[in-house]
């Protein structure tokens, strides 16, 4: 099973979720102070647990995901709380899928691993001194039928972006869900 990139799995999962929003990722909550005030591109946003948290904290959020059900739920939660939200249905498995997405003050990638090409292209989508916030399954996370080795985030993923971004914080966290890492980069001023 291709858990991370299985569109049918996620469509079904989001269609079957209850009416309650999941809590935002702990790492996002604990490190919100690193985000630059302004806009956030929430990549692989799902039904918006992190995006809604950011909206409630004064950010303008654009959420992208390949699941129409997830985006419908995100919009429903936002409307329920009278929040403005922009969403785009994008298949991130296509390398050029984010080419025309625009420029944001922050990019959040939670529980998804972009290709090296997409990651290298992030410099074109983040304003100077903007934040690239990546958290997800770390290099020591257990590989199983859902999480594949190629879904794990490794330090070597970021070799291409070191000329444009400075790592300002790195966190490792292990809990009952597994082993997670957070990388917070700031785009260098040109």
C-alpha cells in the first residue's frame, strides 16, 4: 500500500472522519513563534488541522492537497468559524505541481516528504527571511505497510537548499505514534 501517495485511501479516510477537527501538530503549536507574520502555504494540508490553528493565530493560509474530501472538510471547518481560506487541489506527485503557486511568507509541510526537486524549488515560493517549516516521519520511524522508507525525512534531503536557507531549529520527538523530526529553516536575504 502506498499510504502517503494513495489518493483513494485519503479520500476514503477523510470522507469517513467525524465532524470534529483534529488537534494541530504539537511541533507547529510549540514553535509558532518562528513563523514570519503574514501568509502560509500549507502543503499536503489534509483537512486543515494546522492551517486552522495558523488562521486563528493571524495568518493568511492557502492549503493544498490532492484529496478533494480533505479540502471540503478544511473549508467546512473554516466557514464554521467564519475564517477566510484559500485552497487548491494539487497532486504533489507531479514534480512541477507547485510551479505557479506563488510566493508566501511561510511554507508548512507536515507529514509529507517533497521530492528533492520540489524542495529545491521552495526558494522561489518563500519571501526573503520567510520560514520553511517541515515536520514529519523521521529517519528512525518504523517502516511498515503504511510508512515506507522513502517517506522518512532525512538530513540529506536538505543539501540542495543550504545555499538559500539557514537551519534555525531542529527537533527530534518520539511518542506513541513513532519518531518525528522538525526542521525550521529561514530563507536568507538576497
